[in-house]
C-alpha cells in the first residue's frame, strides 16, 4: 500500500490488512490511557475534538454517508453504501482510488497535482501502523512506519503539499509528535497521527458521495441510450 517498504508478507494482500483493520476497530486491545482505538473507518458528521472523544470505549458516533439509502439498492452502487463498506471490499476500494486519482485539490509550486488519492494512501498507511501496533510489533518497526507516513513522497504534512484538511496548528502538533517519536520521548503508534485521521476519513466520506453521484449520472446516460 502506498510506498510502504515492508516485509514480503505484508503485501500478501490489501484484503487481509483491510479486514483486520475493520475488525480491530471494533475491539479494545490495550489500556485506553496509552493506546489509540480508532473508530470504524467511516465518515463522521463532525470530527471529534479530543483524543478521548475520538476513542470511545463503546459504540462509535460515526455514521455512513446519507447519499445512498440501503432500502433502495442499486446494482451499480453495490458495496458503496459507506466508507467502511468500500474499505472492506478491496476491489471496490481500488475502483474508488482510481476515481480519486482523477481529482485534484490543486497543484504545488512545481505544477505537480495534489491528487485526492493521497487521502486513501494516508488511510492505508495509518491502518498498517494501527494494525502492527495492535499486534505488538517492536519499537523500531513502529518508528519506521511513523517515519514512512511523515516522510512519504506525497508529503502529507509538507509545507506545500500538506493535505488540505490539515490546518497549520494541527500540522505543527503532528510534526512535533513525529519529532518526539524519533528522539524517543513519545511512543510510536497511531496516536501520533490521530489528529489527522478523522479529518481524512471525513474527506474520503465526502468524496464517496461524489463518487456515488458520478456513477448514478453515468448509469443515467447509459439508460438514455438504450
């Protein structure tokens, strides 16, 4: 996923990693005072404002997009009812990423596009970090994963290419946490990026609604030609 450099077994499939992330997000694995318990990978109406709000001990306040109603299923929208549903189906996730790759938030000073697929790449890398953290991987491996996210070629936290959903204050705090992980004063794990995670999920949820509408329009055009 993304540009993660990992053991040969890790790309055995996005399928396994996605399934485990979805399952694990509904379970408590460590002491809540020291770990991150990411909510289900689906958009929320309003991102939580604190770490504890983002990690409830019971049910998640997150809800699926409202653009698709399950009571009126459409074959060409199957598997696209919510971000968590798309995420749990690798084939649909890949198609969604292909759509995101066609959309840009703008360009950097070198004329390179700020593709929306960067959000999906970040989520994949965050999921990998979360999964390996829950598995109890060693400190060095977790530091490596934190660095891969922070130093990714898409520059999720860069001055010019920073994800548009991340404001200056948030960027500064996350970069400080990354610095602390590198010097050993903070534990390496998903909590390093927890301020960004809900914003990314919300943005992907919004784009999923646009994707659904695009498919509806395309199907409408096909129907007219019949």
